[in-house]
C-alpha cells in the first residue's frame, strides 16, 4: 500500500528487530552506533539479524534501503569491530585515487556482508582546516578537482560491491564555522559557494544519491539550501541526482515546523525525508508527510521505489568471511 510515510529514511531505537517500535512503515532505515552490539565477536552477526528482521517486517514487495555512515576515520560506525581506520584526507594525501578506490571497495565488501545496501559516504566538502564545522579530515582536499577525484575513486570501489554511495554535503560546507547539527551555518560569499559546489559536478548523475546540507547561502535567502528548490532540483551548477536533505532533526532546520520542513523538502525536489535521532522526530515527520496532498508526495515515492527495486538480496552472513574481511581491513589500515 502506498503512503507518504514510505518517503522516510529513518533512524530507530533497538539492537534487535523485535525491539524496534516504529508507528509507520518506512522506505529506508539508517543504523547508528546505538543499534550495534559493540562486541566484535557477537556484534556483526547480531547486526545482520537485525537488518534481516527489519527487511522481513518492512520490506514487503520492495527491499528496504538500509544505510549507515561509514566513511572511515572519525565517522566509522563499525570502529568497535574494526579498530581505527584512515579518513578520506589521509587516503588521498598518501595514496591518491588508488587508495580511495581500494578503501571504497573494502568498506563495500564489509557492508554487504552485514546486509547494508547504502553507505552515506563520501564527503565532498572542501577541506579548510576549520574544526568547528565538524568536517575536518573527512574532506579529502581543499581543491574542488581533487575532492571530486577522491570521491569518484571511493565511489568506484564502493559501488563495484553493490553498495550505493552518497555525495554529501551539497552544495558544500567548506568555509563554514558552525556545525549544522547545532545551528544553521551561513556562507555569504557566492564565489565560495560556487567553488564548493564545483566538487560535486564530476561525480553527480541522475541516479546518484546526493545529501543536501542545512546551509544558508546568498541564493537560498532565509531558507537553508536543503529546503530551497533553487539549491536542490533547480541548482545552477548542473548537479543532478536523487536528492535527500541531511537529517531533518538537525539544528540547521529546527526553526521551521515539521509541516514546513516536510513540505519544503518535497517542493525542493527531494526524493526522501531523512530523520534520524528521536522517536518524537521521526513520528512528527511521518505525521507531517501524511497530512500532505498525494499530488505532492506521490512523485517522490515513485522515485524512491525505483531506487529500492534493484537492490540485490544480501548473501547469507558468513562468520568466516567476516573475520577474513576484518583481517584484510586491519592490515590495510596499518599500511595506510
């Protein structure tokens, strides 16, 4: 049955499928550290059982989109099982495109074993040395062409395994000094915005996931770029993709009501509604979506279904294959 709630790519509470209490059927889920058993022996198999259970419960005629933020470096949900791994900037600086592609493939192989089909990576924000914005060494380079090359190589490796990547955080947070988790950062220099966005052009295409930042720019006016059609579907840089806003619970968009956040997201051209952190947030988002006229949400739902339909079924979890993968990844981390 079609419903607007299926536009949600939602977080949840619980480590086992029976614990998950969602008052709607989402189209996608995203796992965080709170959903993972930290035990490196029992945790991976338990994660796979959780994902399989949620697929059985919510997948229906189409597989769920199942995502995680697995970049490596400081944003690594799998770190309790794998140990520390290099960030994208280290990979690019020390090994170039070859290292980025190798690590993209490594992460994809491990994620496939766990049952994930989407990785919200890589970062295309330009490196600027500002720790306050929450990006840091997650960004490969301060050069748009180098950032694009690093991300393109990472995606080549990742997507060769059957796991989709996602370009983030369009149009780019380079040069900001406020973390959008906390509030709405702003860039007043249009030339800086153009330079940031240039990194997204080479790896973008109509079928690529693109996460849009809560960021105020000269073009977006009083709105975040994430809620502004001229910065999403009608952006002037020619970046195309399957757009979704960054988490709609983040501080960068909480000045808008849930009804406005959801309506403006769909009017901007987003295909998904990403809401991650609290039961109150994802319930409010689902209820706001359900209040919208079908004419507004139906095209986005058609688009999400066309994304979900070709997701391949993950092979059965193989503990031996998992242990071998961890060993290869830890060896690569030592060599990086």
